[in-house]
C-alpha cells in the first residue's frame, strides 16, 4: 500500500500487481474457475430490529 511519507524526498512505490492490472494481465477472483462443490453465501438483513 502506498502510504504518505513525512519526509520531503519521498519515492514512488507501486503495488506489486499494479503493472499487471494496468496492462490487463492481472488475475481477479471472478476470473478463476469455480471448484466443484463450492458453497456460496449471501448476507441477509432481519426485518426486525431486535431478536424476539
């Protein structure tokens, strides 16, 4: 992560996958094939503010 430096002579640091992302060669989780038997979950919100 690029964090600001307190000194005046800061150097530029790139994220390790920045070049691949810019060039379209980066792997993203959506690009990976699903493994057979993969479980999926979805967050749900309760219609009640407190448990009954």
